C-alpha cells in the first residue's frame, strides 16, 4: 500500500497523488513518497522523534495583502498538538529567530509565503517577518550553510516543492536545501495553495502522524480527508512528501 517514486526530468512536477484511471485517484490506493535520486534512497533517515518542534506562522511583511490568517491559525493548531513546540508568530517570525531556533529541532513547520525562483533556484525563498521594513528571507542558498537535522520539515506555503533541474538528475530548490542541511523528510507544495484547504490538510496530517502513522501514510490520510471537503485536486494534491531515508 506504499509506493516510492524516483522521478526524473519533468516528472518532478507531476502531482502523482492526483493521477486517476477515471475511477480512483492514485492516493486512494497508495501512500506516496518521492526520493530525489537513487543514491539518497539508502541514506538512513531519522527516527520518530517529536520531542522538540519549531512552528513558524504568518510572518508579517508589512503588506496587508500578504497577511495569512489561515496560516496563523494553522501554526497555532500545530504548536498546540506537537510536544515541545516553540511558536514564532507574526512579527516574532523573523529570520534571526529561525536561525537561532531551528538547529536540532525534530520538527520544523513553516506556514506562510514561499517563492520559487525558476531562473535562480538557489534564490527560492521562505518569507519571514520584516520588523524594520527590509526583506530578510531564508533562501535555498542559505540552507546550505545551516544545520537543521529535522525528522520532518513541513513547508506549508506556495511552490516550496518546485525545483530546477541541474546536471544529471540533480535538483536545486528549497527542498534540496533542507536535505543538504541534514533534514530527513520534507513535505512541500507544487503550486500556489489555498489558505483554508491547506489548514484543514495540515490539521489532519498531524492528527494521523502523531497518532502513529508513517509520514507518507499520514499525508495520504490527510489528502483523502481534505478531498471530502475540497474536492478539486488543486486544493488537496499540491503537497507531496520527499525523503532521503530508506
């Protein structure tokens, strides 16, 4: 009931959970996870540690159009569920606080805005709070100089799972940045996601995962539950889990 996919080329952009034979979606039959390349499949992933979590919610950018009240509620919900969570919310969600708090966390959950830079994938970024009015975000490039070592990174933001292809089958983007910084599994999105539907999916994911389900099984359960409320695949199929552990 589980399927491991090692994509190549444009297959990195396929939402496999939403593929259908006209009767069922793939997610109805399988829990899915992707592996960036076969060389990483044999790397030993981290165990189920949930002792310490860092949750970032709705970093405020000084632009009312960028405010995400659903992401704020989502982050509060996650912080209340995951043991030992530290919550960085709104103005407190600065890049300085993230750099200080992220190393050594078992779980990192980010609920906010993400931006994929197709021309310069190392400049793809997570947007953090700007208390002094100056942009100060976390780029994929900066992750190469960090250590996170998280069991799970959940990037609940737009386009965080998009990567550009480098030589061979290598990929460059936020997902690869977190792997390089030591994290074992990343849940990220392939397109711009709905604030409301994503909050529902995240709630159901952590309910299943903290209840003992494997990460890919928990995501499958959450996608099926979200689909019951938000039927269009655009609203439930954007997220996929990628891991580098066997």
